[in-house]
């Protein structure tokens, strides 16, 4: 499975060099000033994330993202990157946590066989830089409503890559199957 991780890391690196944001378009992600205090916020301010979302992921392959209602001081989410064949390529387990009067997003990556990318006790951490109605800007990661006037009708997620480029995902809600 190390080969799968290597292939996906190479794909991420290649995409990050190209980026999905055009030069004339503003970046979706924001970076906090060095030494800046995290923005003050609470989970109630990001309840618009709750639900199931689908869209095009890396390389245009299908992607899913789901967020559960808060349990205590934590909202739990999952991101699923599929391949062109629809099979799971990797997932991210996400925790959005109220911490010291702000929000922090922590995540771990897993291959389809649940082998982790990060070491056992390591994770990727994003500190909140700014909060707006229908938008949470973490240092290098953005979660926002596609249209702030219509929460729940679309979600944009963006991550800044080490190259300086971005991966931007546009999601629509997954409608519950009401057949029956």
C-alpha cells in the first residue's frame, strides 16, 4: 500500500504545482500572520458544514465530504477521495475542535486499507485565522459556503499546497434518497 500512498502524494504534488486557482483569481485560502493569535470562534458558527457533500476531487475524480453535528466541543468529518473507477483511494478523518476560545481543525490521512500516512501520534493541524458568516479560514485551509446567502446549497473547500498552489473542491449537497 506504500505504492498507493506514493502515487497519490505524487499526484498531489503535481496538482499543487499546477494549482486550480488561475493567476488572476484571488486565492481561496488565507495565511495567518506569523505569531498571530487564532480568531475567536465557536462550533455554532460553523454548523452550516453539517451534512453530506459531493463533487469533483483531485484530478476531477469523485470526492465526498461529510460533517456530523457537534458532540461536545468537537465536530467530526470525513473526506473521501475516489479514483476514476469509483474506488476509495484515500480518506481524511477530520476533527473540528473548540480549543482556547477558537477552532482548530486536525486531520489524519488513511489509504483505502486504513494504513495511515502520518505517524501514529502525528496529525495535520490547521489553526483558525479568520471567521465570517458562512466561512472559516484556517491557516492554509478554507471551508465556506458556495453562496453565503444560501447556506446548505454548496460548499467550497480549499487547501494551500507547499508549492503555494491550491486544491479547490466545489461540492453540492447529497440529497437523501426518498424512494420507498
